[in-house]
């Protein structure tokens, strides 16, 4: 799955949840979903250096964040190495964004020079 497909999946899940909530007279949860680091061999991605402090912080969040999926494994389309297929969600309440990122993001950053968006990096660094 690429970023767009992951976002679409979460938008759909939120829509169903909100339907249930509003039927029960509860307040809807309205977050924008931003998937980070679901790379595909068919798509260009941003490359560049990221700071060690960003990577260290992201690893802490990886351990502490909410796990969305843990089943199976995911194979890197660039070098065929496999890692777990877990995903994490990080919530930026201030800007109403839910970031979703896969376990493979660490491999992409260190092995394929993937550089996440500045928006995501800044969020991680100020969190
Ligand atoms: Zn790889």
C-alpha cells in the first residue's frame, strides 16, 4: 500500500466510527490522516539526510505509540528485505492530524535515504 491508500483506509474507518458516534449522540472526531513512509517502487519519494535526534525520537515514539497492526511482515520493494508490518499512529491534537507510519520507515530512512515531510519532522521534534 502507498501513502494515499493507507490514508484512504483510515478516512473510511473514521467515517464509519463517526457515523456510529453521531447515531449515539456523541461528538465526532475529525482528524486529517497523514500517512508517512509507505514507499512504493513505482513512486518518487523525497530523499535527504535526517538528524540523529529526529531518528532517536521517532524510535522512542515507535515504542510508545499506539500500535495499529502487528500481523505478518512487510517486504521492502527496493531491496527485498523483510521487517514486521506494524504501524503506529501519532496524534497532533493542535493541528488535528493523525500521522500513521510503518515499521519499515526506519529501514527506508537509514538504507534508502527517505526523508519524511518537514511537517512530520517538525511535529516529532516539538512533541
Ligand atoms: Zn530496502
